[in-house]
């Protein structure tokens, strides 16, 4: 019987802009094959390209049948997602869902 993959945590940078998008993608691809918890508690600014990277990663992890959740989110992160119309409730850890 295969063992359950351990969960790895990725702490997001404070500024997720155009310059950070490829770095974010590389970090995520390095975690592929593992369950991932994203800590977005330190995010102060979030650009749409990084949102696209995160949503593509969530889709990839779903297709791989692995867990991809946000364990913590900052107010700035949450407000930006709402402002651009992204519903991420299904990706939030149970403890932070509203």
C-alpha cells in the first residue's frame, strides 16, 4: 500500500508581481508530487499573473489527485482575489473558511 505523501508548505513572498511569477512557478514545480499548503499570510501585494500561476498549480495538483490548499491568507491577498473575481473558497483550509 502506498504511503500518504507528506504535506509541504510554501511561504509566498510579500510582493507577488510580474517579476515574482517565474520564481513562484519554479518553486511550485519543485513541490510537484507532494501535497502542498500555501502560506499567503505575508502577502502585501498580489498581481494577476501570480494569481494565474497559483490557479494553474491548483488545477495541476487536482489532476494529480494531491492536496493544494491555502493554510493562511493575508487580508491583502483575500481582498485582491475577491476584487478580481476569483472564488477560492474550495482551496482554503477548513480553519480559515468563512
